[in-house]
């Protein structure tokens, strides 16, 4: 029987490919409309004036750019993760230019992120990417543990996953350090709140 780590690695490989293939197959017109704004039940979960944590999507991930611009236009402070090294904790820094992204710099994992001098904040609501999920809120992340460690240190933050429907699985190997989500938003439905 494979270990939990081996099971997770195999699932990540399978689900990343499915996610990439699904996203690549979407016509450009559809891609522009998907995840343009949060659905009303999700908006009802977001407190007025809350600082919102989001992410810059990597290839195949559910796009978060529409949500970033939507919440920015509604007056929310937007925060993006900043990673310095693989073993250092992730922090969230303010992101003030969601249209031109002039306040972002290249990061060590190949994603643009806020500059080091951008103010550090703790989002009250965090929309986060995932590799896989179950319909009861369990998630499979990228494997680095950045989000799990951050959420363990900030249990007051409401975590909401963003994913394609293709990423839902019936069961996931879950460990004690795997942090559950409050809800999951896909392009066709909402799971939760849990």
C-alpha cells in the first residue's frame, strides 16, 4: 500500500494534467468570462471592508484575476502571497494595482508577487488555488505546504478554494496538517459553506 505522501503525489500528477488540459481546451471567449466575479452566495460570506487574499493563477489554475479586480473596485484591500524561499513562511502583502500590476515583481516560484516593501497584511478572507478537492471541503494543494502552514497560523481567516469542476474527487488522503476550506467555488457551482 502506497504511503499518504505517495498517494498525494500520484493524485497531484493526475489532477494537474486534467486541470491543465481542461483550462487549455476552453475557448478564449469562455476563459474571459469564467470566474469574472464571485457568485452572490460567496459574496454574502465576505464581510464588508474585509481584506481579501487572492493569488495570481499559474497555468491551468482557476483564474483569480476577475475576483482581484472585482473586490478592488468594491473598495476591499487586496493581498497576494509572497514567497521568498521554499522553507520560509508565506506572507500576504498588499496589491494595489490589479490592472497594470506595476507593484508586482518576479518570485522564486515563477509567479509575480508583491514587492518586499509592500505592507504585510492578514486577509480576513482568502481565496486560494488547489489541485484537488472533495465535495465536503477537503483540499489537495501543490505540496509545498505554504497555504496549510499559513492557515494554521491564522485560523480566523476564512479560506475559500477556487477550482475547475474537473478537480473534484470522491476521496482524498488527508493528514492532520491539511487545512479544510469553508467553501469551494468552481465555474459551475459552490460547495459549502462547511
